[in-house]
């Protein structure tokens, strides 16, 4: 007797139709949320997730059996993609190999990736037009093992203060874990090394202003676990973090969610899940929608980097 086909549903996404197999498979055992629930979430925040991913090489974190199974970190586009799913070819010098990564240009590509068991979307901070010139500076506030969220909030205030002094517009979001990310759009005039030097110079200024809370020590074993690490190396080539509106592979189906600066002191990352964020998005829209309208020139930060290095500071540690 022939095996029966797996159940599926057809999802209309703009002018596309995406077939979603096993829609009732539980992806998040803690809440019972299914693959279909994940699809519905991404449909609800469609403009936001597309804005976060648009034209960027994107690594996928896939869970073919849900969170109860193994996670797959996938650079190359999964096989079987429709011809309308777009990609960008990247070169990886260490192995002298190339990979065609997903390059989202429409919501249907996101839903197709979810059909292929993707939970998390991790885009590059550069775009397809020139993948070697980042247009996004990422400030990652990464608390140590003994560092509570009150420290994250205090450091975020210092970050906001320094950005304001620079004339840079920062767009905060919860990491979906225990930290906070702040994105700044930058002009794509510099390579990854310069963007990382600028990010380290900024991190050192934050550390100078909040020495009891902040560290820029690269090696984890050398850090004070009570301090927050401003992770400048998230701006290195091929280093990615979860996009705005990306679900995280955590039992409660938490979401990396944009917040306003005036929400940071009260925001709890655990409050933002696939159940709560759609309503918030319907009310507030995409809080990062106008990020492209506020590009920042990195030259002042590169001048800080040169000053620090003249005074004996080490250049950025090798991210590898």
C-alpha cells in the first residue's frame, strides 16, 4: 500500500502560493505552538521581517523536527526552492568556497523558508549590491553570566547618550535572549574591518562612561561575569545575529522585537513572543521602518579608533 502523503496547506502570500507541509507539527513544546503558528506569525509581521532582511544574505537556523530535534545552521539555500526565491553568492576565503544564500525580496520567500523548517533568520549587515560594504552597524549588548537585565537597561541609556552626541539614530530591539541590540544605518563606504574598528571605538567610549557595568574584553574567559560585553565583533564579516522580528529557537517562542527608547527601561524580553508581537505590530507598525532614512557617517568613530590606537589601545581582536 502506498504511503499517504503528509498533510499540507496552501498559503497565499501576495501573488505567490506556498505549500506548507506538516502544519500541525509542534515546534515549541513549552507552548504547543506549531509550524502553522510560526507561518501565521511571520505573515502578521510581514513588512517588518522583510524590511529587516531585504537584499541581505541570510543564514537560516532550521529545526526540521521542531525545537525537540537538532538545529541546522544553513548558509546555502535549501534544495527545492521555487525559481522566484532569490539568492546572493558569497565567497568564503578560509575554505575558498562559495555559497548561494537566501536573499529576501518579498514575504513569500520568508514563508517558504519557514516551510523548510526555518525558525530564525540571521542576515548579514551588508546588502546584495555590495556584500563587502556593510550598511548596518550593530551594537550588541551581551550580559555576562552574573549580569542581570538592570545592567542591560543602564548600559542602553549610555549607548543612547553617546549616539545622540554623535548625531546617530539608533534603533533598539530585544535580542530575544538576555540582551539588547541597537542598529544604526551607515553609509556603505567602508569594509568590514573599518566598521568593526568603529564599533570597538564606540564600545570603548561606552566602557569609559560605565566602567562598573561594561567590558570590551574579547576573550570570555578574561571577562568579569558581572559585566556586560559590548560585542563589537558582531560587525565582522559573516557574523550574524537574529533579525528584527525573527523568532528565536527558545521554548517560549520569543521574538527579537523592536522597541522604542522610552520602552527600554520597562521592556522584558520574555514579554515578546509569537503570541504577543502580532498585536503589537498591528498597533505600532514596524518601529524600524524608517531606518534607511537616517544613515550615519562613521568617520568620527574611525577618528576615535585612530586616537585610541595612538594611545596604545589594541586594534580589534581576530573575530575567528
